[in-house]
C-alpha cells in the first residue's frame, strides 16, 4: 500500500465458524487466474464499521469457500480447502478529507493507496486469505471500502452476489446459501449428464481460445507487455439524455428487429473514435465476455458461486468502422450464433476440462486479448451489476472505481443514479482516451441542446437481456 499518511487501526483474521467439503477449481476458474482485482466503493456518508464487520462474519457462513485456502492435491490439482482459515479485515484512518470522486475525479493510479496487492504465486499452498477487506476512514466520516480476492475464486456475477448478500445481511434481510458445487461445471466439461454423447467427442476450441506454440506465445506476451506500459484508464459518463438520443437515432436507422443496447452503442462509439489512431490494417476485434449461467442447457445454476465465463467476438474491418454509423456498428457488436451454440459451449467446457486434467490451463490463450494489439478491445458489460445497491444500513455508495488493466478494455457500468446513463471505465492509450473524451463531450453538448423526444429516460435496468454479462 502507498505510504500516504494513514494509520492502520486494526488488522484481523476473521473466521465464520463454518467448514465445508473441499471444492476443486474448474478449468474456467483456473483460466481466469489467481490475480486479485481490487474494487473500491466510496461512502461519503460513512458507515458503522463494527456493524458491517459482524454482518461480514455472518455472511461468510453462507460462503465457506471464501474463508478457506487454495491447495494442491497429490496429483497437482488445485482445490479450495473450506477450512475456515479466515479472511483479512483491515481498518485504516486517514488524516485528510475523503478524496474527490466521480467520473471527473476517478482515482487513477491513486487507487493503489487502498489495497495491499498479492500475486498469483502467493495463493496456492500458501496462507493467503481469499478475501481482503480494507476499510479506509477519512476526516469528516467518509469511507472507502476496497474488497478483492483471486479471480479464480469468483467472476463478476459471483463477486457482486456475495457483496449483495453481505449488504442484505447488514440490513437484516434473508440470505440464502448459493450453489457452490464446482463439480457441476467440471462434469459439464466431461459430458456427464448432458445426454448427447459429448463425452466421446474430442473437445475443440471455438476459435477464440487456443494453445499457441511457445514462439507465438512469447511473441504475443512481449507485445502485450510493451502495450501495457502505454495503457491508462479514463472514466467517461454518457448521461441518460445522450444515451436516449443514441437509442432513438439507432431505432430510426436500423430495421425494427435490430434493437441495440446501451452497452453495444457505447462500445461502437469508442471503437469508431479510437480505430483511426491505430495504424494496423488488421481487423478490429471486440472480445465479448459471456456468462454461462444464462444458458439453461448447460445446467449451471443462476446463483452459481465460481467462474462461469466464456467468450464471443465481433470483428470489423477498419473500413467498416470508418464508413458505418455507430448504430450499424452497435448492431454487429455481439457474438455469432455459432459462437454461442450449445455444441460450441460444451466443446469449450470440454477444452477447459481436458487442460485442467493435464494441469496445463496456463497454455491456453484468449485470442481477443492479442487482438487489442491491433486496435481491438475487450468489452465487459457490467450494466446490471448492483455495485450501487451495496448498502450496509447507511445508504449505498456514491462511486465505484477499479484498476486499469494491461490491455484495451471497456467496462460499461451504471451511473450511481441508475437513471439510464452509463459510465465507461476505459483502459486505452492517452491519445485514445483524449479522443474519446472530446467526442463524448461534443455528443453530450449536442444532446443537451436538442429537443427532447422522450421526457422519460429508459432505465438501464429495462435493457433487453443480453448474453454478455461480464467480470469486474
């Protein structure tokens, strides 16, 4: 953690008093990796720390995996020992007021002040708590809450499910233990219980996840490493009025059955603005994160606690991006039907399971990440995640923030008001961020001066369901 002036008031190892059978990590868990992704929530009104701490302990009784430790068995397979070894809970006191926060005052690199990092090699067969909770109290009563754990333990849907249950527990509401039997995902990859003979079919990559040879792998990793040095994160707000205008324009420009969402429109706009700044003549690839909980055929419970992610992709030529309207680009910003077919998804799970059994998940590579080297981006639809509903009894947060990543990535999240506008957390180069900022400022100004076509903005919660629920 940064050496900025603050005092560590308390540092506890919290236990919940509950143990459970161990759970082997699935191939999907291991593919996500043991990296920790800190998430911050800002509470200007403060919170009763002792009360939320007690609610946390009670919530962990429903989530015994979180209080456990990752270990390897005799064959080298990774599992969570649900032994109630405990989580980390720290309270810090700052001798300064709550820092400015919001789309015009995101934390940027200062977010590092609020967490103590851990690294993938510190997780398995180590005494590394799988949840780190840092509470930062500021003069005037404001609080910044930073919670994080290894991505291999949970994806975005699972993370916010836990945070929501913690919030419910603090407010005296009922909490139901989620489905955390990872064998459901493992057996889906083995073809068990699906009744179609997939167990006998060698799994194949869907063209988006592959096992490159060592030379190709090193080449891509070196290029991604160089790109990471140039990446910065900016936050941009698209107000409800601007988004409604974009939707109205798209409705007029597209066929009646070609509806587009706020997420797709935002991604298309960013792609159109940034593409000319990339010299590459290759296709611009948009990697789209998919949530397998939404596919009934796979039999993964909707409240599954773990990773249930796979991937789709949209591709554009530079000429398409230059010539097509944002509405047309948005209508194409979705995976193909082949990418999300049941056969493809079962094959994907089978691929992950084969590599898990071989203990070689590390060999698999998501091609869309390499596509960011040529001007593509990764799209994370977080518009339905309940980050602004995490209320421990004194009201929800006023701001959500997260770290930049090592490649070009667009996270679309609701505004704190949840009024139909969205905030774009965009990791890109400085030049690209500057271009997006200028373009969106012009769009917002134009929509503010245009006559209103619909005085009632469409709520983000009313968006049509999309198969692109994403991680934080």
